[in-house]
C-alpha cells in the first residue's frame, strides 16, 4: 500500500524565514499527493495538492512540486508568518484512502 | 462551505464504557472516514464508508465499530473503551468521483479513557 515519510519536527523559525518540510512517498503507480495543515485547536484542512508528476500545488504562499524521479513532494514557503504556526501533514491517496505522514510541528516566532 | 461537525470536542470516559462518537456532514458526500491522531504517528484510518450501510476496515479497526444509517451521519463506536484508545478522533468526508481526492475534516474529538 501507499506510505508517506515526512521530516520530523518540531521546526522553529523566525518570521520571514524560509521553510522547507521534506516528504517522500512509496506507492504503486502515481498517487495524488497532498499537504494538509492543522492550526491549533482545529481539524485538518487541505493546503495544496498535486495529481500527477511535475504538477505544482500552491496556496497561501506555500508550494510543493510532485517529483516522480525522487518520489518527493516537499513543502516550501519563502517567507513565513506567525500565523503559519501549525502542524503540517503530507499525504498520498490510494483507493479512496489517505496515508498520512507523522506530521511536522512548525512554530514561527515574531 | 463544506461543514463536518463532531458531537463533542472533549470527552472523558471510564474503562469498559461503551462510547459513541458522532459525525455529521452537510454536503451530501458519499464517502466518510474515521481517523485517530496520535503524536508521532500522524493520522491512522480506523474505518471508512462509501455509502449508506456500507463500511470498510481501515488500518486499525480493532476495538472499534461503525454505523452509517443515513448518508450524512457516520458513527464510531468503542464497544468497551480502554486506556489505549485515549486519542484525538477525526472524522472526514469526501464526494465520489473526480473530487474524491479531497477530504474535509471535522474539528476532532479528544477522548480520554480513565
């Protein structure tokens, strides 16, 4: 089945710093890939997704590119804000089921 | 906006009690899911349902059962709660078809079993 491995946290950054969270996947075929975000006290919400190789998902200044060669879907943001403090989950889809990574806690300091 | 609601944000139960967690979605989605979220383990799928009265086991179904009598409602049941079921429980839904890849999550129920 599908599985996802993402960079362990926690990650602490200063405002306006560059953020990268690594994510790699294993799957048969080419699954759709996702980044979900969970803000404090809330459920998960979709941040961005990519459905095929070389697709780039983007939202709220975050980007991730589906790299078939390296089986990766790393999340990046060029200049983080305090409001980006959250837990980020990478996920892949197979047979209607999402397989999630362990989550990376990101804290942005003012 | 899609809305997925869960019956409780926080719940405290005793070992051996029967526990019901309720989830309701208002977007007429066919698919519904129950996950548990634990630190360092991410989300793990307990059960899912792709239609009324239909259910499929996820990755960790042991100790749980589910019920889907109506399309909008998906219940998770702990027949006899145990301390190792203390966790955050998240419900999600998604439509069928080309949009099935996006799941919408409820706010979660933090269950403590004493």
